[in-house]
């Protein structure tokens, strides 16, 4: 059981790092294109949807039945370590 939790934590940390990388890409795109407030907000919503989809797909691939605190901690750790 602890080995599976460690595997899930690391996979979710990778997911968090990937989402952080995508957020950096969106920030660069926003600066490059000089988007206004409305389009910038729409891009932020799209990034939120991407983050939710990435977490959901990762959780489904790993067959995580109940989402535990360590799953969200893994995403936050990956996001912070990026």
C-alpha cells in the first residue's frame, strides 16, 4: 500500500509539473500576443480546465478510487518544484 501511494504521489507530482509548464507557456503567449483582460481571463479559465483534466486523466489511468490528500499534495509539490 505505501509503495502504491508513493507511485501515485510521484505521478501526480509529474502532472503538477506539467501543468506548471503549461501555465508558463500560457504566460509567454499572453505576453507575446499582448492579450487584453477578457482574453487573458479566458486563457486563465482554459488553463484551469486543462489542470482539472490532467488531474482527472492521471487519476483514472492510475485507478485511484478515492482521491486522498496525498494526491493533491503531489500536484502541489510538482507545481512548486517546477
